[in-house]
C-alpha cells in the first residue's frame, strides 16, 4: 500500500498524469473555507463562498 501512495504522491506532485491511451490529464487542488451563517445560509452558498 505504501508504494501506491508513493506513486500517487509523485504523480500528483508532477501535476500531469499520462493515461494509458496517451492522453494527458492535469490535476490541481483548491482548498477553501466558509463559515455558517455569515457566508451562506445553505450548502450551495457556503460552497461558492469557500471556492
């Protein structure tokens, strides 16, 4: 299992994943935060504000 984690970490840190069919997939991560109820009254509003 640790080797799989290492492979995933290396692949994601390179920010480019090569698929078996030759296509390339770029991966990015975004983290946000919002506070209920100041930033929104429901899940959709909170999600939009956190992004």
